[in-house]
C-alpha cells in the first residue's frame, strides 16, 4: 500500500513539467516496489538455488 508521503516524495523528485502518463508510470513502479518489499518481508519469495533447480528441470 502506498502512502501520501511516498507519492508526494515521488512528485517532489519529478521535473517541473511532466505528463500524467509519466506520473502514473512512476506511481505504478513505486507500488510494485513496495509490494515486492512487503512480499520479501513476509517470506513470500523463492531462493535463487530453488529457482535454478526448477529451471534445470525444464531442460531435462
């Protein structure tokens, strides 16, 4: 979940003029980053070794 403070910080770091598309793109990216951080915090991720094993099984 995003906070007003995070979105305000994002806007403050943008150039003086920007398109709404640029803003929406950056807000979506920020949301995805925040969501990924939360998933990591909650232990909802795969270890690299597990990913490698899974990928290796695809090519057997």
